C-alpha cells in the first residue's frame, strides 16, 4: 500500500493512502486553512483534490488556497454546496442540488472521484449537513463515502464544528473513520492564535503535541 504525508508546520507523519480523518475545531476558517495545508503536498505531486464546501463560497475557498504557499489551485476541484442554500445557480462543474438529499450528494461526490486512484477530498462540513438531516443519516453518508474513498486510495477529511453537537456524535464519527485532527483557539499570550494536532491515526504512533498554525 502506498503512503502519503500529513504535514503540520514542517513535521511530517506517514499514513496509508485512503486514510479517512475527522477534523474537529471551533467555528471559523482556521479548520479550512488547516485542511487546505494538509491537501497541499498531495496536490503539488499532481494528484487530484476535491473540496466539497457547504460553509464558504467556492471563491472564498480558492482565495484561502491561494494564500497557502501558492497551493496549486488548478488541481483542486470545488463542489459547490453553498449556492443551493442561497437558492442560486452554481457556476462550478459540480454542485449539490440540496443539502437534505444525502443520496444525491453521495453520487455527486463519488462521481468527482470516480476514475481517480489516490488524491485527497475534504467535506466541509458535517455540521452543516446536520442542520438538514438527522445524525443517523449523516453517519450513514460518511460511512458510504469514506468507504468508497478508502477503496480508491483517496485520503478523506471530514470537518465537524466543535461544541455544537452531542459528544457521542464525534465518538461515532471517530469510530467510523481512521483518525482525528484537532484545531483549537489559544489566547494565553494575550493574542488569539490557532493550534493544531494529530490526536491519533489508527495503527500509527503519532506526535500529538499542539503546534501553532500560520
């Protein structure tokens, strides 16, 4: 099995391709910047990246991606889930018609990776889906999509807002997926900063210390 890298501020850990990760953190764009920074090395190698957004507009995602060490935005396909919330037509190649139609969303997402082997996909966010569907349906969605991505060697990142759901939900998602990444706020120096860590990756010994994000 091929290996891929997770990199946080120059520190790399090796994980099997197809590893599925839960990214937890407070509301805000820090989680998205972190997810895009993780996607950077795989996109730079020429593999495809897919970013399914239900929080930021596609243009906002591209703007953030561009700021992160000239991330190769050309390799990044964005699936638009925001336009449907606003009742507008999307200009992206792929979009979600309705965030309450999880089966249709699964088909769109899986179509974007249909002919891919390797790569990386981020779904932002599960918290938005939980506004439109019950937790059991969202858990099934994650299970189906993550299993397909794993079978094709595509690394998955599923974003969850911290502090707005029952703790049991995060536990169930952690059980379904292969590891957990965590972003937090830290204002101990009198200035708000964001830190991140790899809490665990199943079957791996990882350095779980907090590191400051750029």
